[in-house]
C-alpha cells in the first residue's frame, strides 16, 4: 500500500535527523538479502553505534539535499540502504565489509558514502573499511609515545645495573 504524503513527511523528518547526527554514512546496494541476514547486520551495527536504514531513493535524496549534501542517487542502481555511523566514522564501512566477507555469495555492495559532509566513492569506502579502528589507532599512538620514555628508563637502569654488577664482582674478589 502506498504511503500518504503525511507519512512520507514524517519519514523524511526522521531521516533528516539521522543525516544530521551521523558522523559518516555508507550507501550500499543489497540484493537478495534475507530477513535473518538483514537482522544480523542491524544488530552488528547497533552494537557499534550505527544504523541500517532502507528508504526510497527520492526520500534519501530529499533528506540529504535538506542537509546541504549532494548525492546522486539516480546513478546508483538497485535498492539503496544508508548505513549511518554515529560514533566511529569507519565503523559502518568495516561492519558491512566484514558482514559481506562472511557470506558465501556477497549480497551487499558499496555504492559510496558521506564522510565529513562530502561524498566519497565506493573505492574510498572500501579503503575506509580496511583502516584500523579508533581504539587500535589510539593504542598505536600511546605505544609510539611510550617507546622513547621506555628506552630512556632502560638506559638509566643499565647504568645502575652496571654499577651493581661491578660492586658485586669487587665483593666476590675480596672474599
């Protein structure tokens, strides 16, 4: 049954709020995605602060235009899903990529995305999916910052160890 104009307006307002609050959006084409697979993807995204939303291209187009973001949905073939990331910018791309790789036959494909209010190509979304997570990057940064300090402490401790070894050798020699 077709939706009324009022129903479409409510959907558009909700979609507009999602677009405003999202840090990143990934557009995906889904073909033959079953209900259980769909639900599994939604659960994974929700656990990481994301959301999977399917709407007509015209409504998606209007929602993004209202937020001053130009996306050409006419050139995207098939049904389009918008995967919103509210916490981590790379999380939607990573989750969809992992989900796709776990399938025997891929049923979901990247079409593009929005990052920092700019449209990015599907190739850029694929490379975004390969990036380490924010937590991993923070851990690498902390390790990099800690390495020189650890080295300095070991150098200072080496002098003390050398002194203790020398004193022990002198003590053993006198006995």
